[in-house]
C-alpha cells in the first residue's frame, strides 16, 4: 500500500469568508517576503547573477548592475519565476499557495509554501481553520499523545477517536480518489504577487539595493 499523507485543515465557514481571509493572507505574505528579501545582502561581491542560470539576462551581472538596467524589474521577475520552478531553498523561491477542496458541503484546505512560523500565526489568528490531517501509515493521530495517553482513556474515548480518524480517511478517499496532484483536484489560490503587483514588488526589492 502506498503512503498517503494529507496535511490539511477543515474550514468552518463560508466560501466568501475563506476568500476574504486568503486575500488578507496574501497581502501579509507579500509584505513579509518583501521585508525578508530587502534584508538580503545583494551587494555582496560573491553574489553574481549568472546568465547560464537566468538566460533572460544580457550577461553575468552583479545586483547593482542589474538595478541599472531600464527593464530590471522584469528581469527580476524572470529570476523569481525561475527559482519557483527549480524549487530550491533560494531566497527568491517565494512560491506559496493554497488548494481548496469541496466535499459533502464542507470546505477543506491545504497550505503550501508559507513559512512555518507565519503559518502558525495564520492558524492562531483565524479560528475557522481546524486540523484535519490524515495519513494511512499510522493509527489515529488526531489527538495529543502527551496530554492524553491512549492507555489512560476510556473505551468510549478511544472509540470516538478511532471513528473520527476513520471519518478522515473516508473524506480524503473521496477528495483524492487516486494519486492525483492536489492542483488537479481542488482550486488553487496563489499568495504570491502577480501582474502589476509583481512589478511593484520587484521594483521595491531593486530600490533597496545600495
């Protein structure tokens, strides 16, 4: 049996509420990533942008040289898109999104790419998100083992947890009937800047380079 692991949340609210929350998360996330990038030492002599890695560049460039090019924000956008596709732990891999699933009149959400600390803030801020993870490689893990040891539970409590874990398995088997990619099953909401937002984002990063 192949392992299925779903780190996910049930959203206890309406679709309109979820979109409003996502819009707020996007605004915060763009500012968060912008602040982080503006603290990077792009002026370091060791940090050369290689044309071999970024074909849209006219040549190998320092960040200061890139900044002087008239269309530099569009070149920086190409760099960001390239890093998102490569998927390495690069400062410009800012890809972050959510996949939303609808099942039996309920809404389920997976979050991808948000920094761990920021994601914790989001989950603490918006009480509509409740944990709904599931994996078929373990027995029920829908409770805190340290706070509630299994052997000290009543039979009724054990049955409650087992039934709730089985229900999660049923729900995820409906949402993910095979091994498709999440983006093929649910609706995607991107938290990264796009279009004019991206131009402003890149311009602000470049203007921070001394």
